C-alpha cells in the first residue's frame, strides 16, 4: 500500500511538473510617454490622450503597462485560446484572441506602435528590444 501511495505521489508530482512546463508568457513592452504636437514620422508619440494602458488576459485583473520597463505576464496555458483586452485611460482600445500555437513558441511580446496607435503580438526573436528579465526564448 505504501508503494502505491508513493507511486501515486510521484505521478502527481510529475503531472504538476508537466503542467508547469505547459504554460507560456507574454512580455508587455514599455510604452513611450505621449508628447504634444501633431503626429508625424518625426513626432510619432504625439497624442492628445496619455499613453496610460492596462492589459487583461482572459478576464483577469488588468496589468498596468509601464513607461520605464516591460511587464511579464506568466502562467498562461499553452493549449487554450486567450482573450486580450487593452484599455487606454480606462476606455477599450483593442481586443483580440490568440493561441501560443499560432506563434510556435511559449513566450511572446505584446508591443505598442505609437505612430499607428496599434498593438501587436510577436515572438520575442522578432522584437529583440522586447525583453522581460524572467522570459526566455522558447
């Protein structure tokens, strides 16, 4: 009986380890501070609305996007689809779904393009400047 319980415990621990390996992460790149003036190639950060964003995954608590450094969102399941909602100063500005399998990796980068005021999701290898300290290429 002890061997069976011990074997069951080993199987349970292996299952937990496998579940931990089956999660991915998204590094949310820092955003610039909005500037005054007219938007142009020379002033791509011009905006009458501050670049104060929050991002939520799958209806979870919103994560504030910082100006100084990227933010890591971890423990997202690899197997399921994820719904992303982005708000600017509390108002919805973007919403989309994704699967990690679409990007052939378990780590992704979510980044803001100030010129077009749009958000994109990419593998970190395509965005070398988008790095979170705890995120590794996979």
